[in-house]
C-alpha cells in the first residue's frame, strides 16, 4: 500500500503517454509499465520513436519546450 497524490499521478501518466503517442511514428509501438521497487513506484513508457537527440536532452525538461 502506498500513499500517492492521485491527481499528480494522473497528470504525470497522461503527459508521458501523450508524448509517447504523439511522437511515435505511424505504425509504432508504445509500452507502458508500472514497477514496484521496494518502497518506490516507477512508471515506464517506452516507444519505438527516434528518441531525443543528445543535444536536446537538457532542454526537453524546460516548460513548454518542444522538439521540431
């Protein structure tokens, strides 16, 4: 049993899944997993998209920044 902020978890999951679906190529694949690691929960979203270029990794964490 874990105490979670349901609204915050919903926003995080919605953003992760929305980004994966939005940027995966047509015919691509999106896998979503929830892992319990001791006292922590990890949400993992993997897709078959091209990924984020190395030079953009830091910028994608900025609010409202989008890749071309």
